C-alpha cells in the first residue's frame, strides 16, 4: 500500500450497530485499532445513516490494517451466516 494511504481509514464492514460493535471488539482483541462510523446516528435515526436504515454502522480501520482486518471481518460475516 502507498505510504500516504497507510493511515487513511477504510471500511471493512457495514452492519447493525450491535454487530459492528462486536466486530470492533474482535479487531481490537487482535491488536487492530478500529472505530465505528455513524455509531450514534445509526442507533437514533438509522434512516439518516443509510438508505432504508439498513446496515447503518461502518467498521473502519487504518489502511495498513486493511488486509488483516478484512480477513477477520469475512470470518465474522461467515459466522453470522452460519448461525442465522
């Protein structure tokens, strides 16, 4: 990745505020700093965060952590599908 883009936040997941918070916790346990975009507005007025109020909270990581973070997010999404 380009040196200039290493600290640029990138989205690795979009989902409900609850799933996003859980994934953020998993990422942080793995040593990957993360933050939730639209965390509060998604809870108060989800239709303002995303069309239809669906998948309103984004999990963001630094560009340098994208590959590892995305792999964790994909495993997380697979577990959600397997449980649901």
